RNA sequence: GUGAGUGUAGCUCAAUGGUAGAGCACCGGACUGUGGAUCCGGUGGUUGUGGGUUCAAAUCCCAUCACUCACCCCA
C-alpha cells in the first residue's frame, strides 16, 4: 500500500463514529439549552483574515498554517481556528447592526501543521462558542458556566480544573509585558535557553515554562492580575463574584498564557488529567478588540473552543455503542433476496433497520452473521415462506420463532420492538 | 524545527544469527432450513524500505521512511 494518509491526519472508521456523533449530539443539546445557535462557516478563508486576527508573530501564522495560492492567484488558508471566521461572518453579514447580540456555536475540523503527538493532530476538531455583543462580566460568567456544564454533561466534572486569568486591556497588557521583560532581563542568564528566547519573543511564556528552575526564578515576577487598570480589575472581580455565587469552582492562575494575540481581559483554560502533555481540553477568553482589528465596529465578545479529540480521549468508548439493526434477513434463492429488499425498504420507511448478507451464503453463515450483528430478530425467507407468503421471525434473544404473514411483518415487528425479550 | 522510543499477518504479540509462529478476528466444516459454546480446518507475511556483514539476517551494522511520546507551540 503506497498511498497513505498524510501525517497528522486520521480516518474515523465506523467503530469510532458513534463516539463522535455522541459528542456532537450532546454538545448541541447543552449549547442550545443556553440559547446558542449553530453556524457553519467555510474551511478555507483569505489568508489575510488569520494574519490579522491571530497575530503575525504567532507560531500558528508563522509556521503552522496550510496556506497556498489557488488557481486564481489568491492566497488562501485552511482555517487553523474558528474565532476569526466567526467574527468575519458576523461583520460581513451585518450582524453588528441588525442583531449585535448573538450567541453562536460551531463544530468541525481545524488545520495546523504541527508535529503530531497525543491529543494533537494536524487536522483536529473543535466545538467552539462565541458570545457577541456584551461587554458585561455577566457574559464572561455565562460562557464559563456553559463551558463547565458542557463537560459536566459528559460526566467529566470531577476530572477537570477550570483556571482563569485576566490580561487587562491592551494598554495594561503592553505595559505589563514591558515591566515583565525588564524584570526578566535581570534573570536572563539563569533561565533556560527557551526562556531566554521568550524574553524577546513572548515574555508571558516564561511564566508558563515547565522547568522547575525557571518557575522558581520567576516566583516573584510581577503578576498581571495586580497590574491591570481599575476597570479591568473591577470586571475581573465581578466575574469571580458571579462564579462564586453560582458555585462554579475555579482557580486564578496569573501565569496562564494565551497563544493568540486577540485576547484581552478574561481568559481561561479547562485542564484534564490523563491527556498527556496536551492537558488543555478547552480554552478561550474575551476578545473585545478583534472586530475592529478586522475592519468592523467595536464588538465586545468572548468565546472558547474545545478539542474534540481530547474530549474523546476522556470519554469511555462504551458510552456510545455501535448501532445495531432491529432485524437481520436470512434468505435463500434470488426471488427471496429480491423480496427481502422490498420488505427492507418498507421497514426502513417506518424507521425499522434491517440488514442482510448480499451473497448467497449458507443458512448457518447467515444466522451467525445475524447473531453478530446484534439484531433482535432473524427474518427467514426461503422456499417454504415464499410459497405461502410468510416470513419466519426468530427472536434471537429467546430462540423462539413464529410464522408471520409478510403483509403483517411491519406491525408484528413494531409491536415487538417495544417489548423486551 | 529538536530529541527519544518502536516498526513481524487486519489486531495484540512470539521467534536473541539456523525451516517466520501463536492468540484474537475473518472464512468454512462437524450440524444438507437455523446463531451464541466446543472441536477441526482454511485464507492471510517481500519481517516498513534500501544497502552492508555472514555459509546463513526478523535478529548485527548503516541509511531512509513511518508511527508513538516528549520539547517547542497549542484546543
């Protein structure tokens, strides 16, 4: 086999798709209960959208995007995240004027050309939420509560930790970055090589270094939570007050860093055990400046995205068993096979699933297949049944069987489906 | 981009320089129109690829590719 899938891409075979359908269905249910509505946005966008939103100097834009020139000569990019497209769509469709308050969610593939590892692929899938139009801390609290309840719905609340932080406004952040950089310069030679580089590229990352020595050296570095302006501090305090009031557990982590440039004020991560090094299962924050950066009016907004592969790693595959047909046909002879197809169509139209082998195999082989399919009933159709217009219905859970007129098959089965064996 | 580990049947793994095997799965038979349990049989391999050492290589050496995990970065 010389043709292989690309590195970091995966096939989801039928044994795995039930779990994905489960994730999607459960998420839709919770998100819509909070008033969020689904949007479906393009996978391919103008490259400039991501350069302007994510940040020119980020790793994502600098070296991880799937960017190419299409045959029309335009530079286009497979979306590496969802927020940029959502804001673009919000602005482009005039929502800022017609319906400025909007709660959106989306799910689907994102693409980043990173080195694959546990919980990280080049095509990965996110469920994302964007809440447009409210600058109030109540919006932050709603989104955080929604995030938590979403994972609670999957039964994961006792395995997760919510961490929150504030980045202040852009002026706060710029001032803080310079203060931090100055502080770190004094420590430069004692820090690890990665951190020495980070002082210049992204000083906030130094605070997030995994090396114990770096963490000790930066223990008394200035904290962003103490450096933000009065308004931002009040906003953050109010968010925490609401979270406390509704009983949502969280931890303030002033060292938490965001990878995308557009975040301001509240940011957060949901961390999980058992995911290896990629332990953030969801993350997000407020991005009040993004709409303007993309050429629109100011639109206060925030959102988050969760990694579906990472969520899937936390779930028990048994939670989403494979679907089984209600019945399995056991036939002999070409006339019987044709009649079985006709009856399968009628059953399917009533929502009753039935499967069958399409090769003329022995009764024994077909019965074995019926058993393995998980079907409740075997529907036997051969010479005898064809002669008198009946189907022999065998209940595979009890072994008992009855002869049923072919015309009565649908009502017979529908009457018995509800009845446990 | 950097580092480490691993590559043998569809899957999980044996075979420590001397005939490439087992379990599971799949197909069939025992049981000619009746599943699950049991027993029997069968299909399935250029041992990732290329080169080297050797009388002889899955095994040792080199290269290369792939996968996995970690760093970086991030959901």
